[in-house]
């Protein structure tokens, strides 16, 4: 492997280049799941999946368990390359202190939430931004102040106002219905010892850990909220399994913060993440840090919020074009998936032919990797499985109004849609259970599939509402690469 940074760090639009040199003492840990058959010389992983073959010199820089400490130009370059590839994760040994952080809380008509949040803030300074509450928000305590907006301007404008009033190097945005764990800032701040990191975000979990047995919506939201980005640490990169992090709780580097788009009342956090990434900044999600969120509990509230989130896709498609696409896959894989979904002998034969061609091409790219043909076949099979799941999820979530029309008139197609809805839901439930084997599932498979499909119907309704309002189908257009 040539030890060369894969990104030049330059920012978009002529903005000053992002600093990318990791400091001495910074450490990274290779994800050992990426080591081909335990051999650290061959690393296969990341999103999109790539293969790195390390030189003897690069291997000599890491310990037997895949840990690398930055100590010179070569280790600095190698660590950056592995981090950007998603094959290694940061293990910073130092970072800013909490007195370099100001907590900014946008709030409207939630005095109880503010009181609860102030009680758990620790020693960090806090600016509460009252976004036009009917009854003005009051605060108490040393280091806590309130900034009142003249009228309700929305959470994006409220956060921007709070960030503008802060004088510290870092700003932690926390919504008023959140309760951070005492050590959440201590866990996240070391990520900023990497000068290229603009955002570090915690895992957002449910505050009510024991909703009632029959409170189906509350149990679903508590266990599978759209704010919970899961148990796996990851770089935040568009069009990957971690495309954004929610602004309900995140820490930002103030010098990198361009401000939320105040014209957006939804998806402003996604827009911020994508603009920062486009500017060359790195963003990290670290589930070791926890923030609890007081989720909605009523079925109408939960589904109404999902519909509202769905409307944001049209805004994102207008600003970021293909990044908001409901499906992203190669044209060959798309053809193979369609062929498989026909569930005919001819379709299966066509799919096998196309997948075989993909495996052959991939085999050439893996030249030099031990057992490359087997690895290529395995990777192609996993890609096909992911493609089927992606298509099934899109049918149920993004395209259900289109799928509904033929289902009304064709029993065969109706059966197909129902089978897809059940199969995709069961696979998704299983995937979630396997990702956290020690945690008790919030819902069983049947109730999860039921709630998942209601979630999809609500989100899809909002998506189509946004598309029709904007008269732009960009949020419905899949991206097919060559």
C-alpha cells in the first residue's frame, strides 16, 4: 500500500483547507473484522467496501492487535488513510476539557425539560435559547443564561443564535427533551484532538426504559427511534450506513460550524452533516457516549413525527441532489435484484449470470489477496443480499404509493408486496437483535414488523407530500452507478 492520504483536505467553495495532520500520540485501532482471515496485511472493509494491502513498513507501524500510535509523518499518513477508509477507528488519548464547551439548548414551551437538563449539565456553561415560548423560559444556576428570540424562528435559528453567543471553542447542541449521561462530553471531546473533526455525536437512547406492556408505540420508539443510530461506531459519510447524526445531541467545533440552514424546519441536521463533509471535514459517531431522549409515546404523535421527517427528503434532494436518493446501487446489481424479485427460473438464471460477472470483475480487483475467488464470491453474495433488502425497504417506505396501485388489482402482486413487507421486516429485526446480542429486544418480531411498516407508511406519506409540494421527484429517483 502506498502511504498516501486519500483526501487532500481542501474545502469546497474556496474555503480554507481543513487541517488533516493527526497529532503525535493520537492512536487508531484497526477494525479486526476487516483483517482478512486475521491477517492484518490484507484489510477488507469500509463503505464502500475496499481492499488495502499493507506494506511491510506499514505492518511494522502497528501492534499485533492492530493499534497504531502517531509518532511521525509515516504513521500520521497511514492513520489518516485507515480512518478515512472506515477500516480503523480513532482511539484518541487526550482532548479538550469541558470548560472549553458551551451547551446550547433550543427550547419552546418546555420548562420542565430545561429544569431537568440544568440539573444534569455538570460544570459546562449553558445557553438556553427561548424560541418564542408562550410562557418565557426561566433558568437558574451559575453558568446558565437564557437568550430570548423575538418570535418562534425554529430550532435551526435557535441553535445558530446560541452558537453565535458562545465564546468557547466547542458547542454542544442538546435538545430540551434530552438527558445526557454525566460523562458524555468526556467521551466525545477527545475526538476533537483530530483537527479535521468538526462533529462528534453520541448514541441517543430512550429515556423511558420501561414503557408499559401495551404501549406499543412507546416501546417501538424507545427501542427503535430514528434518533438512535445504533451500537456501532463509525465515520459519518453520506450514502453509507451512517449518513448523518441527529442534532438532538451533537458537539461541534465552532471554527468549523457553518450554521444550520435556518430556512429548514426539518432535516437541518442532515443538511449540516452533508455540507461539512463536502467541505472536507470529518464527522464521528461514538455510541460509547449516551444521551437519553424523552420520546413521544402516542401512536398519533410517533407516526406524525415520521411523516414530518419524510417531508425533509424533498428539501435535501433540492440541496444535495443524489445524496438523498432512496436507493444507491450499480446498474448491474439493480438488474440482478429485479431479476431475482421476479421469482422465476428465467429471472434467477439472469441474476446468477449478472452476479457471476460482478464476481469476476471483483476478483480482478482483489488480485494478490489470498483466496481471492472465494472472497469475491462472498462479497458479491453479501452485496446481492443487501441489494434485495434495499429494494424491499424502498418498496415499503419510499414507493409504497406506487406499489399500492397494482396491488389493488392483482392478487399475485398483492401477495408479493405482503411477502416483501414481512420478509424485509423480519430480516431487519434479526439484524438489530444480532447487533446487540446482550440487549433484550424492545418488541418481538411480529409487533416489530407491524410497527416498522406503519413507520414506513407515515414516512412515505411525508416523502410524497414533500415531492408534490416541491414539484420535484429528486427524492424518489434512485442512483444507479456503472
